């Protein structure tokens, strides 16, 4: 494998990691606004998906399925509208989803990190998983922050941690590419290699 190929492939990952760190910093800087923004965005998604579901309810295999699609579509539009109209209510709903997401994501990252070989950024993946679970539990327990600020601050920490992990893994892949190039170069120069 060519070192330049791994170096090129790692550049966008490093930029993504840097972007996540910046977004995390902004979320930490303005936690209430970032938390409310998430609630409104989820509300907008629910309204859009509910409208699509409602508009396309007739594409169903049976009348029962069509009625369920129509009802779920209407429910999504109403729930999304409520989240947009009352961002604090939406933020509470999003907070519950975020708690579940952070804990499940953290556990899966931790399990993935255990499966990685050493020197591939596995330590960072394990740390990211542990931080994610800890953040989920902190939001659930509402410590050390409460209310609207907790979600924005803790999600900001999560984003920054994910960014640092991506950068660490990309740097590890660059080092791996350099090591592979050195080994390939040594084998090509050794006597008896043809």
C-alpha cells in the first residue's frame, strides 16, 4: 500500500475531525442555543417526514396499512409542529433521544475499540466510547448542568471528542502507511529479492 494513498485518504478525515472540534466548541460556547436548535431541527424533520407519509399514504398494500401510515404521518406533523412552536418541549424530547443515543453509541464505540489492534487509534476510540456513555449518564442525571444548557454543553463535548478521535485515527493511518512503505522499500532493496 502506498504511503501517499493513506496520506491522501486521511486528509478529509482530519478536516472532518477539525470541523467537529469547532462545532463542539461552538456548542459549548452557546449551549442553550445549540440545544434549542437541535430541538427545532428535529421538529422540522418530523414535519417533513409526516407530510411525506401523509401525502403517500395511498401507496400501501392494504387499507389497514394505509390508515396506519396516514395516522403516523399526522402524528409526526403534529409532534414536529409542537417541537417547532415550543422549542423547550422539543428540547426535552430530544434530550431523551440524546441520552439513549449517547449511551448506545458509547457502548458500540467501546466494543469497536476493543476489536482494533494497538497503534490504530484504539485507545482514542475506547476513550471516546467511555466519554459518550459518561455524557449520556450525566444528562440523564442532570449533573453538573441542568435544563437547556446541559444538552448543548455535553453534545459539544461529544462532538469535540469525536473530532479528536478522528484526527488521532487519521494520524495513526498515516504512520501505518509510512511503516508499510519502509517495509516495502527494505524488501525491495534486500539481496535475493527479485
